[in-house]
C-alpha cells in the first residue's frame, strides 16, 4: 500500500503495526509528531498500547525499562537533548539486555541550541550498547523500525535498537512510502517472548543487581556477545523482510556504484541520497565515483566495509558531528576497518551539515573533485559548506 | 487490620525479604520492608532506586528478594514502576495475566526527596496504581552520610559538616509528605519504624485505594545518626513523641493525626541522643539553634493540627 507520508508518520505507522504493550514518550522537536501520532492511535482505540506520557525522557526510558522487564514489548522515540537526558538509562537498558526499539530523529546537541539535523545525538550514545541503524528515507525508516523489532528481540541479541532518521529532512518531508498490510507486518513481527518477566510472580527474579569486580566483567562480556550476534541476525532479518516486502535489503550497507569505484564517499543517513546524485554526475564525467551508506553503524561491520573499500584509490568519510579533539567517529571506524589491509585507499575526513546546514550536490561533487588530488591519508579535518 | 500474629504468620510462610542482606546491624530498613510486604496479601513486584537497601540486598549472584524486584538507577524508581504497572495493565487487557499484582517502591530519601522527586511527581500525577514507601533516614547513607533535603537543620553530614563557621546543615528539611499530598492522590501518610503496627495498618488502608499511594517512613540509620546499634526503635519513637515526626494520614484529602503525644517533649530529648547533633550541646550557639529547631517543629505541628481541624476526616 503506497502512501505519501512524512517520516514521522512512517515510523508511527510501523509502531502501530508492532502495537507494543507500552509506549513511554516525551515530546521534542523534531520527534514530537511520532508521539502525537501514537497518542492519536491510542486515544482513538486503534491500538491497545498503554501510553505513558512521561514527564521527561529520562523517565521515558526508565518506564520502558520497567515495562520491558515486566514482560511487555515497548517502544519509544526521542531526539537531541532528550536523548542526552536519557542516555544514563539507555546504557542500563542495554546492560539489562532489554529489547527496546527507539526512533531517534537526529538533531544537533546544544549549545547553541538548534533544532535541526546532525548526528551528534546518535554519536553521544555510540558506546551505550544500543544497536544503531541509520536510514536514508522515510521508506527505510519504516522498514527498519519493523526489522529493528526482530533484531532487538532475537534471543541471540536482546538489546535496545535505535533507528536513526534525519530530523526534518526525513521526519518532516512527505515522501512515497510502501506500507505492509497490517497482517503481513504483524506476522513478520511475531509474538513477543519475555525472558524472566517481573510479572511472573511465581518465579521471582532480581533485575538490576549490583555486581562487584568479581562478576561485573563477565556480565559485560556477555553483553558484548549480544552485540557480536547482531550482524548474523541483521542479515537474516533483512532476508525475511525482503521476502515479505518485495524490497531488497541485503547487507550492512548500501553500496551505490561502489563495485568498481575509485573514489568513494561513506556517509550515514539522508545525505546518501544527495551523494547518489553526485556519484551519477561524476560517472557522467567518466570518473569512477561510488557511495557506501552504512545501515548498521553499531555494531560496526568493519570487515565488510574494508572489503568494499579495498580497491578504491581514495575514500572520503563524512561525519555529521564533531568528536571534539579527534577525528569524526565514522572516520575512525572506517580507518580502523582499513588498517588490516595491506594496500589501503587514501582516507580523508569531512565534517558536514552541522545544525542543519544544507549539503548540496555541488558540495559533494567538490568532494569527489578533491579526492584525486589528495595524495596521502590525512589526520586533519576538512569541512563541507563551512565559512572560515 | 493485620495483627502481629498475622504479620508473623506471613513472615514465616513466605519470607519476601530474607535475612541474607548486608545492611548494617541495627539498621531500621529491613523492619520497614518486611512490615510493608507482610501487610500486603497479594503478590507484589518491588522496585528500588540506588541506595543502601538496593546495594545491600542484590549483590550478584545473590539476592535477598523472594519477590520480583527491579533496580534501574538512583532517580527513576517511580518511572520504572510506572512502566511495570503499565505493562501489567497492557498484558491484563490482552488476557495474558488475570491475577491481581501490587506494585511497591522502597526508595531512600535521596532517591525520593531529591534526585527522584521529578519522576515521583510525574508518576503521582499520571495516577499509576502503586505504593511508594520512602525509607527516610535523613541523608545519603549509602554513599557516606551526605546531606539530603530530608536532613534536619543543624545535623552533621559529610557535605554539611560542623565547621568553625557553619554548624552542620543550615537549611530546614523539606516537607515532602505535604508536597506529595498536594498531588491530590488518594492516600498519603507518615509513619515511623517505631510504630510497626501503625505502619502495617497504613499499608493495608492504602492498598484499598486504586492509584498512587505514598508513605513516608522515618527509618533510623544508626550509622549516619551516630546512635547505638540497638536504638533504632527508641530513636524513631522519640521523634514521634517530640512531634518532630507526626504520624498522620491524608486520605482523599482528609487529614488525620494518628497519634497525639500527651506531653510536650522538648526536641532536645531527641537531639541529645544522636552524635549528628552533638555539637549543639557543646557550641555556645547551640541553645539558640535548638530554639530555632523547636520553633519549626512547633510551627509544623500547629499547621498539621489546623489542617486536621479544617480538613479532618469527620469534617
Ligand atoms: C545519578 C546518580 N547520582 C549519584 C549517585 C550516587 N548515589 C548512589 S546512592 C546515593 C545516596 C542514596 O541515598 P538515599 O536515597 O537517601 O538512600 P540511603 O542509602 O540513605 O538509604 C547516591 C548519592 C548515583 N548512583 N546516581
Ligand atoms: S548506613 Fe544506615 S541505612 Fe545504610 S545500612 Fe547502615 S544503618 Fe542502614
Ligand atoms: Mg537516605
């Protein structure tokens, strides 16, 4: 069923089809409409979900943790400062191995306060233990919200999953989105299987104990094993989703004309759409340009990325946030991925699009034009669209 | 109302909180926890924020809890229980659960008066069906007796020490029970570990109401108050006798003082037994400070009496 809807609505529709037991959510631009749509579903009886209109994002994630530990399927959504406020408990959700799915409408972090898109919120929780997926379009945001549920709930994983969608660019623009029929989506999602739920009062369990140096390390190692299981599960879920949706998801990233590419841009989120146009323009000029757009960012599919980039001459990694004091987070991921190769492409890092700064096709064409001129890998930041 | 016999029988039969915890000898917290849990007949799910009770009861891989129990962080127990209760409602709607389960939080004063106040207020306003019990020992005990907004004026705390210039905590304690009552929830009470039957009765009365219920329990900490290990009950009793900690209820907005001490016992009687106030009896400024503490105790007591007069349960 094709509809012209915003990214918000696409995510909210996926949530409606999942119909979690509990949604605890707090408004923040540009996420609020997801909360509003969902409240609308609840107040009109379209879903049986218990909606908790919490008093903060910290409580949103805390209530999600309580509800998930109780044995419910739960979802939430946030952005920027809201994510910053909930990050303490996001780590705990991961530590408790709770399969909470969260849409993150990417927005810059203060100061200065700014409501527009960049990825500083996603980067803030990079090491939280949540799986992170980036999406390019409302369609992908919808699809991955459904897939995230399956990844999070897989018994090999049992971790929170964040589905990133660029604030405004994706959340607020109307795009054509193919929605699954409700029954198809519900069948794909399946029944939720709680593990040691609090509400099983005949089998009492202690959730969230404290652990001393004698056990903490092993418990965290077990959590890492959950992360390590994600790639396999991710591919399985993609395969099944492709089958039921007729769309084609295969792999940790989309490689656009990357096969024989000499010059490659690696970028997360909606800017990949712009980059595709730039790639086409370069190809028309006879330059072998390509694009790599990771869907899965955490865990980072380092081996596969290295494989995909190994024959390139130069690679520009674009980060939509500073990791102050060092290179961009995605750049460092890619640099680490390339390290084991004997012959590595020249690697450079561009910071772009902070606080909603537009990144245009000519901007990215310029990156492709610069790449052949760079002779050595750099450990210095370059910028796109910045006045200096 | 649950008699001692009933409480004891339940304790024998189903030990909800076992002795295998590591709370200090003489700590009042287990008495409050057991009394509350024994006063509830239905199955319970318990949540606790970070604090002495949590740390002392849940060291992995052991646990002192024989009921489902959850700890998430320091400031969010009320939000966590909101989620548990919402999931319960959702699963009930879907026919996956049919039994009645009750939800209880045991939170320290730090986790309730201070860092957890916002989450508490939110949960009260949203009307979740749960009982919140504040184990008020008047400081952050777990982390080394730092002051909280429940710490009484002049008490020595590690972040409000008795110095040459400032003698302990300069501020009065927050009146959280009244703040909670202002939320208009069905049941609010103050209790003390010295009056366990009163506490059990309160829990039983509270659990008759649907929605949020709150009981603020004065819970002696011999370590932080610097009192003998066998004095927890006596300490709390004196707090009630001096009217420092009135036992009262606000049921559907109606006030009832459960116990009115016949004699006016001066606050000194309570202060002088505790190491945290020792300086007041050595310092030349002590007399004046004690007079100030007394004046505030009197003011709060008078105010409570007037509330009972105006909004009493019979009125
Ligand atoms: C966000 C956060 N801030 C601070 C702490 C440190 N901390 C843990 S328990 C605690 C004090 C607990 O005091 P209270 O709630 O009164 O419980 P008690 O130990 O006195 O029973 C503090 C400050 C923490 N765990 N988390
Ligand atoms: S420090 Fe105080 S409250 Fe904590 S266990 Fe010891 S006596 Fe109990
Ligand atoms: Mg305390």
